[in-house]
C-alpha cells in the first residue's frame, strides 16, 4: 500500500464521487427523507475555519443519515447579493458580479477539496435572475395582499455603507456589517408586514422547544416582545382632542402625574405651533433623531420640556401636564405614554429632573413606600392604594378591573402590542435584487407584471466607488412604461435587503431548476429542513425572517409547512490565542520566537499572549484552511474539527491537536496496511463467531459496544467528539488484543476482518477519503459512502462479567469479578471462599442471604 498520502487519496475519491454523482438525490416518497442544511455563505472572500467547522458538522450528519437508509438532501449555494459582496468589490475596484462569481468558483473548489457530500446539481446563486425573479413575484403577491407597502419613515442610516439598515441590523448603535456609527434619516422605503404574523411567530416558538437552543427561542421571544395592556384615552381641552396612550400597567393609572409625547407626535407639533415654540420643538426633534440609538438602548439622559398644555385624567379629571420627552418614540405604541414616576424608573428619573409629583399607588407587602423618601421607582407587585374604589385590590386583579371600568365608560380598551416592527427591506445600493415596482404619474404605484419578471439588475452599470447606487442615474433602467396604462413611468431604484434572498432559499433547493417557484411534489416531500446548522449570531435576523417568509409562502399557497427548520444546531466559534507586540500590535504566531519575543523587523520586544478569541484577520490569529489541507489533508482537518470540541461549544484551534489527528490517521493507515492482505478475501457470517471465547470474545464485545456508542453519539446526540474518542479507544484496545490472538486460526482472521470493516464504517462520515481508500483495499462491496451503518448485536453490549458487591449486614466488605447471570447458590459459594469474608463470618451464624442478580449479595449474620 505504501505510506499514507492524503493528497493523492483525497483527489482520487473526490473525482470518483463527482464522476459517479454519488450524492445526487431525487424525490422518492418510498424512502424516508432527511434534509440537512448549513447556512450558505456570502461569496465575498475565501472560506475560513468557521465555514469549515459548520460544513464539516453538516456533512457528518448527512453521511450518517445516508448510511442509516435516509434519502438525504444536502445542498450548497451562495448568498451572493448584498453589502458584503458589494463592499468587497468596491474595495478592490472591480464589478461586484465579477468579484462574486470569481469567489464562488474559488470557494466551490475549496469546499470540494474538503470532500463534502453536496448535491452540486442543486447549486444556487441568489444573484442569478433565475432565482430572484421568484423573489420579485413573491413581493408582488405580498403587495397585492397588503403585506408589502411603502411609507416615509425614520430609518437607520449607515453613512459608510450608504444604505438603510433594519432595526435588527443595528448592533450597539453600529452597523452590523461595517461597524460604523448608525444615524437616523427620514425617507421613503418598502416594508414587509412581519407584524401581521407577530402572534403566530411567537406562539409557534412553542413547537420548537426541545428542537432549537433555548437561547435562540428566548432571543426571538424577546425581540417579538409581546405586551398585554390597555389603550387609555386622555382629553386635551386645549385642542379639543383625545390623546390615546398605551400602558402595560393600567393598575397604576391613579399614579399618573404627567403625560409624555414623542417629539414626532402630531399633537406636540400642533401645540408648539399654537403656543409659538415650533422652532424649539423642531430642534429637539432633530436632536432626538441624532441620539436615537443611544435613547433606544437606554444610554441617553432623559430630557424634554413642557408643552404648556394639560390632559384630563379619565377617572379623576385631574389635569396632568403634557411634556415632550426623548424616551417616547412615535413608532412604539401610540407615541404617547402616561407617566407614573413611583412605579416606572424611566418616569421616576424624568420626574426628579423636572420636579414633577410622585404618587405611590402600589404598596409592597413587606414595607411601606413614601414618595418623599423614594430613591428609585418600585416596579414590583403589591396592593393598590390611593386608587379610589380599586384600593385594596392586589395589582394583578386591579389591572383587569381598571380595564373593565375603562371599557364600560368608553374611556379605554384592552390592547396587545409587540416590540417587533415591520421589516424595512429597501436598500439604496446597487448589488441587490431590484424591487419590482413602478411609479406612474397617472396610476401611482404599480407592480410589474409577473410575466415580465425578472426585472434584471443591469450588469453594465458603472459602480460609484463611494458606495452610491448607479441605478437612479441609469436611464435605460429607470425609464419604463406603466404596466397598467402603458404611459411613461419610472422604476423603483432601491434593491432588496440581502436577508430577503436568504429567507426562502432552503425551499428553492428542493427544485432549483423548476420553471415555477416550487414543484409541489418536491417541496412537500423535502420540507421542512430536518437539521439546520449555523451560528448563534443569526438567532434574530435570518432565522426570524425565514420563519416569517415560510408562513407567508404557506398563505400564498406555495408551501404546506408552518416552520422552515425542525431542528437547529448553533455551532460555536473557532477561536485561537492571540499574540500582541507592544510595538507592532497584533502579530502572527510565526513572528514569535521560542522564547516569546517578536521577530518582526528584529523587534525583540516581549510578546503578550492573549486569551483565545474568534479568528479574525485583524488580530492575525486566522488559520488558512487551504494551508491545512495542503499540509495534512482534508480528513485530518475534518477529524480535528469534529474531535476537538462538542459542536455547540467554541473550538480552540490547536496546532498540537491537528498534528495528533494526522498521526492517528497515519497509524490507522499503517494498521490496515499490515492486515489488509491477510483478510481481504475472507468472508464471515454470524455463525462463525458462535464459538469465540476468551480474548477474541472480549474483543468482539468491545467492537459492538463501540459501534453502538458511535451510533448514539453521531446520530442521536451529535456528540461527534465522544464518538470519535470511542473509535480511538477501541483501536488502542484492538492493537493490544492482536498480541493475544492467534491469527493462524481462521475464526480470528474473520474477527479481524469484521473489526476492520466496522471501524471504517464508523469513521467514514468524519474521514470519508481514507475510509473509501481502505475500504477498497479491504475488498469492501461498492463505495463506503453508499454503505449502510454497521449493526451491533445486543447480546454483546454487556460485558460477560461484572463486579459483584459483597455485603455483611448491609456494609460493603469485599467485591469480586464473576460471570454475568450467576445464580444465587453459585455466587454464595464463590463469596464464601473469599479470605476477607471468611474472617468477617468467623464465629457468626448466617441468618439470611439477600441476592440481587448481577449486582450484589448481602449476607445477614448474628
């Protein structure tokens, strides 16, 4: 066989798999299906170790399920539109299309080098018009159903990326992609009405419990943010109008001492106009817009001013001062709130700052609150006080009773609100799917005709290197005819947020070449995705949007499922220690001497070794997958990735660890080299092993125990690391056992043959190339990639012996190894011969013997 040569072996088998289309799959209702999918990548660079880990985990799952007899769909594609690809293209001064397709070709070659079992015939690139024409169709149908609309609103604006961001794309006040500070700006944009599905999105999270990580479910539940409360009407005598506020605490209504309005509220502007301080309001409004992110995240100081008017309390008719405040946002609730300083910390801080009254209306059971002495709001449960005839009620009962009274008097009503806001999908960038809407001076906003789709993104546009979209200036794109009246019209020049493409791609994978969006036979067979794998960072953005899109496509008649992903695995990050030079900053590991000094430019400074962090180019702690494959082979990389950490935990990269993985495969290869010729022509049946005894029987027990353990860890628990560990432990045991086996005996050679077969079958999902090679040399039938997972004999799962615990009067006095299934009389006879037990029984009378089979024996004496 020669020495282990990963490069030759891996290229050989990758070529065979591709030529034979081993992983091509078709819809087959006669077979149980399994759809495993890893989140597809942005083709804006090269694959990194985070990708490799994600796709390795998915490939192990796919290969195991295939070996278990499932019809497995395991596709791959490219999330090719959006800011990541465009920004990278702009940085390098070439067209995004050229950049994107070059990267797709390179990354595809990288993935093939890793031996992933993808059905490449299903490959999708979302920037292909054959893909996004259906996305445009879905949008038009959503528009016709009132689920897509255009409005002018305050939006999050990233100046660096020159585009709008959804709320979910703003992280700590910064752009999720480039990290620059986000501001707000007022402009028209297109929205998808995700709020119409808020309750269903929330309720259906219950069906995902136990199948999705609890952390992801909690994050989505909090983002949707359901609040049950009441809308309450306050009259404003100055305007002769009714102001409606929303509150989740109607039980504190009698503690309201002022009303706060958003500076965007029309009543605030009307009062300012009437009172002559419109300029002051407009300046305050602009200040709030600039500080919006800090306000939403609670980092801004509470401030506002008196609007020189009052609102009438619905029950007491007390006049409460009207303020405008920076912490009240127009798009949340009604843009106005009743303020109860004694029982809301935000209201408390504002009241203290502006000298407003504080009135206690909820008393806790363990102390008495006095408004003069309060240093913070009390927001807990308690008994209602100072609340007229509601006084004395517990506040939870009070919530219900107050709302009932408001409804009786026509002064309020029950209301449920959500933190979730409609999804703004307009982006002012070029590299995206064109929004298929047209503006006609006669007909207004008109959708493009479905038969005219796709509205193709022009690839001959001149890219603005500052990031501005060229589409508004491209006459041949903008100027069109109205689909309704045939007159001159203008196309929408915004493009879709890239998350639109990734919200339905998993469904298109079921029939990527079908002339309609979906082939019912295919999509109904394959969906939902049985196992989805990706990073926790997508918990809100992608996963929430995909859930929403699935429900919309269901209601449009395209799908029959309620949820897109049955099971979700969120893998940890790949991390590596960092090296920092006081003079040069972050440096690469090879720039550190053995004594810990910086080698860059002969620096000599002592290097600071930092804690392991997520791999990033900026911190010089990346590991190039290509370099690792070149040095060790894809199987070694896959083995280390799967073995070094449980999937859901962070994986710390270790040069020693990958060296160890390589040594293991080399040792495996050498072991097979030694025995292949001896056993390759040998066959066996179960009857051949009936007479095994001693070391041979023990070895076979260990083998079958290992197979069952790998099955449990690989298929049931995804504990690939412990499954691999059991294979390694067994091989060590096997090599030790070989010293005791007489290989001149045919039954022992048959046992060795069984061992070599089952070990390869168990290891093949992780290291498929070396497994294929050794399987072929062993004379295995067909490809190991098409073989079934090995069976195990249940009668071999238990050891043939066990440790019998020996007690005297209930106290453990000794133990002995005996054969499993030993009878009471025989066990007692064996125990009575133990020297230690004989000493304890000396001079004593045996009154009783309690025997628990295969566990213990207790001798009762007196």
